[in-house]
C-alpha cells in the first residue's frame, strides 16, 4: 500500500476469523495479528515510557512496499497505554505510545506464496503458537512468565498476570474450562476489535462560507488597497494563522467525517494546529542511520470506537503521526521500533471545533 494518493481508513465490524494473521489484516483493537510469528516484542520494548506498564494494542496497518522485495508483506503496529493519566500534559519526548514495523518477503517460513482462500480457517493455518513457545494470554506479546499455580497460562509481565488473575483466572486455574474462559477475561483490558478498510480519497471542491466571503470583501473595501486575495490570504484574514491550520483540517475531514486514518507514505500529514509541528531534528533517524519518513496518521475520530470516555483524565489526541525507516531496514530484531509524534489541538482550535 504505497501510493501517491491519500488512502483513508474506516472501521467496520468483521468476523474475527478474517482478522487472523494469514489474512494480513488492517485492524483496530483486540490482540495483534502478528506478521512474523516469532521473535515477538516483549513488554520490555512495549511498555509505556511514563508508567512502565505494558501498552495495549491499538491498531495495525498492512502496508507492503511493491518496489522492495523484502516488503512483499509489511505491517505497522501501534500500541497505546490505557492509563488516562499518562495521556495528559505530556510532550513528545515521553508519550504513551509504542510503534513497531515488521516485513517479510513473498517466500518466507510462515505463509504460502499464494493468497489465502477466503474461507473460515480449518485450524491448519499458521499461528503464532506454532513458532513462539510462550505468548501472553492478555496481550499476545512475547511471554516470559507463567501462572505459578497451573503452569499453563503465560504472561508478558506481572501486571498482566495480576490483571488476569483478578478477572477470573483464579476461579478456573487448573480446570479444563480455564483456557476457554480466559479469552473472555481479557476483553475488558483490550480495545474493541474492528477491521480497517481503505479507500482512496476523492476531494471535492471546497465551498467557502458566505460569512468568510463577506468578511474578506469588507476588509478589502476598508483597506482600499486590494480587491482580490488568494485563498491563503482570505483564510488568514478571516481566522488568523493558527485557526487556518485547524480550518483546513476540519474542511478536509468533513468530506469523509468517519475516517479514522490517513495513509500516504512519504506524503504530507494533515495538521490540526500550527503549533507543535516536528522539524527534521525532532524526528530521529532509524537505528540503521536512515532518515524516517511520514507514513500515516491516526485521527481523533478513532477515539469514539475505543470506549475510553471518562470523567477527568482521558485518552485523547489531535492527531498521531507515524514515521518509519525510509530504507525499510532489516537489521536487528524482527519487529523494528519506529517513531510516533503526537499533536494536540490548540486552545484556539478547540474553541472552533463546535462551529
């Protein structure tokens, strides 16, 4: 999925079997559908940099790069801390998100080189349990701990072990029903699961508000110097520089208001504010030494599907920008760490959001 056009992501409900790894899904919530089925990142790499608890899977995007044979299959994974307090008053040197990139050539040890049949799996499809000795029962990450009583259930961290025990594992620990019940126990921690479907953006001509036209004409008459202005000048006179960024964001999003994601590898993000935009210095190079480039952004519309509303502190963002290695390096661990920049709405933009 490497295109000069902007691809828009929308959430849809889907049968859970369609979101398994061998279908190469793009999805929100639930457990990650890992691409490479071994060498998974553990909690030491997927922990919140603020509270140090394991982050929860937010979404993944299937994004192969056609011109690179190493990236016949390629997915980007975003994880998020679920503690609302970690999302308030943070800056981009310490944000509660973690991003991984993984890629595979067409011929690999996990999947057939031919597309999978579009039918309910029969159990013979590749699964992470065939390649990883232990997978966390809660988050499906690499596990290094087991239930000390039954020795059957694995966890990535003590935090997820305690969570699972309190949610009912202690009642079924060691029983035959323990494994089937445990799937229901984890749902209260994970985000709701949806498929992400992608569509190419088709922009419609922007219609200027009558009020804006009147304001610009009035300004022109008062100044007596100019009677014609270009679009940027009109917006700056009517709203100011800060508002112009948000107005552009709002006008474009309103064309497809249910979009939750915008994908354009090596393109330009859609800013929600003129404040807190990263410079080249702010975006660190990949560990291989290559520059990182913008790949996609997650919009605040996703929050309505995440069941995170709360009184007081809450998970929130203006937009989340994901930057990945421009060279798609293969060195190091199978799941490469990438970079996320969080941009919040400005106070001025928040004042306009209901207009």
